[in-house]
C-alpha cells in the first residue's frame, strides 16, 4: 500500500467514483475527459502510480495498482483505460536518465502518450534522430503533454541499428506533444472516451537524451522491485484491471436487476435456480481470477531484485495470470449481458456501454488467446525467444 500521499490508491479511486459515474455519459459522447474530472485525477495522483519516485511518482506495488485501476473501471471503462495507459507510458522514466525523466514529468499534470510500433524508421544523426511517420491507437493523446514514437533506427551508412541479440532495435523517441499533429481516427463501438487517435510528425529532431529502448528490461536505470517487472507485463496488469472492473460492475448490476425483474410468464430471476448457480459461478470466476493475479504479483514483487529483471518463468506467471483474468472477465460480462435480456440492449443501461467497452478491450493485444500458447511453451521448457 502506498501511503506517501495519504489514502492508498484504491481508496483514492473509490473517492472519485461518484464524479466518474456522473461524467461517464460526457466521456462517451465527447470522447474526452471533462476538465474538472481530469483535474481531480491529477490531484489524486492515480496517473502517477507507476512513475518512479525519483521523477515525482508514487512507485506503487503492482497488486495495489491493479486494484486501483479495477476500482476506476467499475465506474467507467474508458477512464480506467486512460489511467492504465498513462501509468504504463510513465514506466519509460525507469529507462531514462533521472534528469531527463524529471524534465518530462516536472509538471504535475504531465502525461505521456504513444501508439504501438509500426514500420516507421528514424534516421540517426549527430546528437539524436530525425523522425517522420504516423502512429495509431495513442490512448490519452488528447491530454498528453509529451508523446513518444517507437521506431527502428537507420544508421548513416544505411544499415539498421541492432541490439545485443543482433536484431534490429526499436528506439523510443520522446518529444513535447505540441510537436505532433493529432488525427481524429478513433470512431469505435467501445472505449470511445479513450480518444485513442492517430498522430504524425514530419522531419522532427529528437535529442539522444530523450530516447531510450524498452525492449530489454536489463537496460533499466531505475532500481527497485517494481521495475524488475517488464513494461509488457505491467501493461497486461493494467488491462486486467480494466476488464475485472467492467465485469464486476456488470455482475453487481445484474444481481440488482435479478432481485426485481420477473420476465414475462416467469418468476423473479433471483428465484430461478439456474440464475442462482450462474451468479455464484460468475462471482467465483472473478474472485478467483483476481486472487490468482494479486497473489502472483505479490509473490514475484516480494522476491524481485533491485537491479536484475524478473526471469522468464516469472514473466510467464504474470502473463498467464493477466490473460486468465482478462478472459474470465469477458466471460462474466457476456453472462450478465445475456441474462439481463432486453434490459441490456438499450443505450444508457448499466450493461450496454460496458458490454461494448469490454468487447473493444477483448480485441487488444493483451487479450490474445495466443498468450496461453506462449506461456505453455515456457512451462514445457521451450520458451519463445525474448519472452517479455
């Protein structure tokens, strides 16, 4: 638990619950976080949970971080998604020189946003890089103060820069948000309030000091057990928190509905033996998934080294527990939506937006079923190359 700033993050998230619930229609409709709510988020420091203390963050334990994101997601999935993305992007500070990280995050409202890597290449030049390109899926970019771009690097002789494994390296280049052009592309069925738009830059110079790589966890500069986890693993923790929160809220809403609804020609849903059993199974599925993930994160954190990253076996444990939680949450959400009948199909119901949100989440890379295959390979002694 982080008590550096009074209440722990879960309690801070809970305190914001009513304000988030009141703003969720505006978040959905405008695809933006209302300024008053954004200001409260900054004040709550929920956007700095994973930022190193050396850069002005709270360096929160991963299990506590998971539960804080889950609490936000109970009220709005889009907002929780942006909370997780802001924290995940802030992890880059652990790979930067401390003075650079403090420059980026000195403003207490500083936020980092970026999209996933693509085929873009930066050109290595004296003192840094020249960058042109377009990237997609930059969640939170409308509130970002800094942007990042992940790119291969072309050396002056035309060759690609390679990492210590002999593979083309992917460099993360950081620059003030006003140097990017935002492109309104995020018109989706769910998680609309994340404003995960596209952005582009043209012939932008990025100084060497404002670049790093997140592809090798051994290159981190920030000590401490939190940063022994890989960035990719902590990304998965955030998505799991969003999924558990959305599904938990849907289950709670269904329980309330079942206590008062009697479908035509049938008795009250709560008196139906099938519904009773299914609700119990859903509660157990969510509770077991959460407990498994919290226990996994806690046990690994307790043994993590201040310098060395966690090993492949522990990375696989994180990935498995996160994937299990995400998939279990989606199953529970599907149950509640189906069991609610026509009460779930109209805009503005407690089910409809959450159903769209969790099924948009289900399409994201952290939700892939292929993660089971990769973890199975680790368990069977055949780990994939560079498992993160």
